């Protein structure tokens, strides 16, 4: 196995080149099959393990550029400031303004969370409320959960300015496009075009109403144009 200083330099070169690596790559780089030795070396320079893919991927702690939710994705591999999937779900449920549905959680985390949600609810680590025929996952604290439920109740159902109701499915599709855009707030016009490209018919006023309801600033300019 490489000595301490050589290990540090080798790990830094490896992660600069590949950004995210697996255990086999680490083993080859450090010239050892000992998991204990590998993680001892990683701890010396600081590292993060993925909350997706059963924690099978690693990167140096100074590499992830976490978003406002404390999440960072690289080629479909997710990392979190909270480290594990369970801790990440708890953080999301606690910090959410109006809780999250199962579908919304999966959209945000890019991973199946059904079993994780059930486990956390059974252990009273997060709360669960039924609103409009669906479960909303929220804080385990009753007072915080009540505020989240109250806010959620204001959002469902969502009625557009034209007087027609925006379906829950359409709300999810619009929010999904916003999430996919990352840190850039794309305009409702672009959202409509992207949905039409996926053969999902939507009225621009519906998209604008979803933006308004969720507090997105539709007047804010960004680097993407409607053209």
C-alpha cells in the first residue's frame, strides 16, 4: 500500500480526474484490498459517500457543489450534506415549507424512497398526513407539521386564473421541469415547450399559476430564452 503522503496525492489526482469513484478504483489507486485502510486514507483528506446506489460511490468533500436542499448530483449519482438517504429524507421533511408527497421526494432525490419513508414514519422520525387523497410527509414535530399541512392545504387543489383546476399530475410535471433545470429558473414558456416536446399538453396560464403558487419569480430574467 502507498504511504500516507503518496496516498493523499494519489487520491486527489484520482478524484480530480474522475470526480466520483468506486471502491475498486480506490483499491487500485492505493494498491490495497483492505477496506479499513482505504477509508482511513479517505478520512485523512475528507470524503463524501453517495446516498444513492447504496453508498457505493465516493468523492472528496471539497468537490460537491450542494444546492439549497444540500444535494449534489453527478452523472445520476447523488450526494447529500446529510450523508445518508434516511438522514436526507428527514432533513427534507423537516425543512419543507409544505411537506412533500412520495412522488415529490422521488423527483427531488432521483431514487425510490417508498421503503425509506415507511421506516422513518414507523420510527416517528418524520410525520405523515393525508391531504386530498394523498400522503404528505412532513416534520415529526406536531407544531411544525401543522404549519406544513396548513400550507399544503392552500396549494391543493390549484386553480388557475382562468378558473380551471390544474391537476396534481400537471403540477408535478411542471415542478419536475423546474427541478431538472437546476439552479436556473426557466420561464413558464420554456416549461411549456419542454412539456409539449414530451407530448404533454399544457396551457401557459397553468404553468404560470404553478409558478405563482410555489413562489417562483416569473419576472426574473435568466440565461435561457424562450427562443
